[in-house]
């Protein structure tokens, strides 16, 4: 058994957090683009 140690170091957590934030922004932009395209197609 290992000694009690955090699964991720502080640097890993920071990198993971910034990556997930970037991914969230990308997903939001894609969803917004699909929504706007849908508005224009409907008319």
C-alpha cells in the first residue's frame, strides 16, 4: 500500500482545470453555433 498521497499534484490539478475550462467554452460555442444555424434554417 502506498502512503496517503493526493491523486494529482497541484500542477496537475491546475492543468486539468484549465483544460476542462477550455473544453467547456468550446462546447458552449458549438452549441450556440448550432442553435443560431437552427434559427436561420427554420425561416
